[in-house]
C-alpha cells in the first residue's frame, strides 16, 4: 500500500471518480425507468385504441425513429402522440417517418416529439398548431390556406387525409431518404 503525502490525494481522486461513476449509473438507471414507463404508456395506448402491438411494432417504430434523431424518449412520445390520432398503423408508420425527416431538416430548433404533438393538436383543434405549424411554415406552406383547407376538410370528414397530403407535399420525406442513404452505418449502430 503506497504511503506518503500524495496517497491521500490519490484516494480522494479515486473516491471522486467513484462518486461520479455512481451518479452516472444512477442517471442511467433513472432514465431506464423513464424509458420503461414510456414504453408501458405506449403499450397501454396501443391496447386502448386497438392497435396490434403484441410484438412491439410500435416500440420498434420509435426505436427506428430514434436511430435518426438520437432521442428514444422523444420518439416514444411521438409514437404515442400519433397513436392518439385517427391514423391506421400503416399511416402511423409512414407519418412518423415523414415527421422524423422534418425533425432532421430543422434539427436545431424542432424535435420529433414536438412536431408529432403539434400534428396531433392540429387534428384535434382543426387548425395548424405548435411545432407542426412551425414546420409547415418553414417548409413554405401558406398557413392561412392550410387552415382554410383543413377547416373545409374537417367539415367533409377528411381532415386527416388533408393534413397528410400537405405533409407529403413538404420535403421531409426527401430529407429522411437522403439521410438514410448517406448515413447507413450510423443508423445501423
């Protein structure tokens, strides 16, 4: 056992390092609990609305979106938000992919979770809302025309189709396709 005046400093350094490591492990454990809670919430939502999530398909969609954004919690929340609309499972999958492209396009200021929340709110209130509205505006969509079209579509019961059509007319799908092509190895990891 080393002795001398530096011995106490070495022990203090080791103790400090151990404390930092313990704090990091506690943070990971806490995040793991949060993630488990979000996955459980997604499963409950899926059961409530009649989606088939027996094999974890919705969770897989979130994991795939997180492979682009780097934010699993946000992706899980985005899937939950989209599941609370009238989207079918196939529509949810393609909409999530397009919204992921939107989040990549404006990575510094818009999150996937926020855009999906805005999409859900837009359908709920019948006019553009939140980060989805901001995304549309940044993509060159005339918001007054969007809101007028959405109101007419809502009267006809086709508001979801209208919103999906406008979303499809943005460059978001091209962004995610390009990102996927250029970053295959990164996405796979």
